[in-house]
């Protein structure tokens, strides 16, 4: 039924565009991309998946001087190709402030506010996926967020209030809530970018299943306090970024992790190196993962090939090795 509704929605949009092409195209723009991936450990696991098929509609500056919107949907093999509404956001801009309302990703962490199609690694770090406030709850949340930046963009600040239980369910009688804050400092350098900052989060959780952090059988109620430090350096030939993330729960429960991700850029080629680790009160294996990858940017990020190797080194030998090939292609 959802697929039928999506097809109907897209058909309606195309029909309206055909009738009022000039007006619609000046006020609305669309885009999307697909990522098709093959993965194997050359032993007992091989798979081909549609990692992402993503579309979005967003307003252009011609829509309004102050108001804007974005709607984004996703298909993925990880969700059995089900239709999934990711973003449904309305924004209002006034001076140096931007106010977001609706369903969207709370500003927390560096890597989770970077589009996945721009990240040189084929996947985000384990710690980022697990310790983002809504990591196992649909990544997005329902709420409002105030965003501020100085005129020279040296300082960026964000503060949001959210339901705190993600978007995989809606609770009519929710007693929980979540506050999220992020601050970033951008230092101007000639032909380069240097950024560092932190994120903070407090949530009163009510009967939440935090699968990537706590045991699947545990439905947690109580305080959830998280923080994050990050730094980034971008230049024409070399990029590097790092984050440390931590989450504290009642009864001395804890989870934490980090990653360091670097990329060497040589014309259309990109050599990627990373190390990452994640551990919690319930995580017994504390050996880091390594990534050695090569990306070929046929047409920048619009048409891109990933060749990825992901593994652990245990007692001098390679374990948990996975090799992946992925094609990324934009539609517009």
C-alpha cells in the first residue's frame, strides 16, 4: 500500500510539474541517488543489497524569503525494501537564526550531520551509529530546533527539544523527552577548513529499547546522558576527522567509542584509512576495527565507486574481514 501511495505521489508531482513546469521548478527542486553494494568475507557470507534508494523534495529560495521545507524518503534492503519516511521538516529563517520543526536528525555528532554520500567511508563508524541519540530508534526524532551561526560562520550553535523516542513508533501518552545541543567552531584557513566542537544530550527515557547500546531484552527507564567531542580538517589533498562519544545510564551502565577517519585525494582517486572502536558494559570484545579503502570519483559524488576492506587484527591475524564494492549514482 505504501509503495502505491509513493508511486501516486511521484506521479502527481510529475503531472503538476508538466502543467505548471515553470512555476514549480523555480520553487521546488528534487534529487535522489542509489547505492548498490556487494559484500563478502570469502568464506561463509556473501550478499548483494540495495544499500539506499533515496529521494527528496525541497524548496528553493524562490519559494519564500523566510520559509523552507524538505521531505525525504528511503528504500533499503536492510528494511526489506519498505517505504520509509525520513525527513518531513519545515524551517523558518530570521536573521542569523534558523528554526526547524517536524521530523529530522537532531544536531548531534559530526559524522551524523554529514550526508552519507559525501563520507569517504562506505559506512559511518559503529560508535556514531550506536551512540547517536536516536541511533536505534530511526535516527530522526520529532521536535523543534533552534540553529544559530555568526555572520562569518566561525561559530555554529544548535539547541533542540524532542520527543526522545525516535520515529519507529508514536506514543500518545509519552512522559519522556530529550534535549540536544551542539556547538562547532570553524577556523578559517587558506584553501582549508578546520572545525572542532562538542555535542551534549539529556534524555529522560521511558520504557525505551536501545538495541545498539543496551541488551535487546532491556526496556530502559531513567536518565540517559551523552556527550561527544569532534574535530575535522579538510584540504584539497587531505582530509581527517575524529570523534569520541560517550553515553551514561543509571546503575553504572556505560557505552563509549571513537573513530579516526582520513582520506588522501589524488585527482579522481581517494585512499581511505580509518580506525574505530566501540565498547559498553555489555560488550566484551574491545579490539578496534580498521578500514582500508579506495574510492574512484567518476563524477565527484554524483557517480562514485567504493572498494572497501574492513577488518580487525587479533593476535597478529586478520579477523571479521569483509570486502565490499559499491556503486553510488545520483539521478539529477
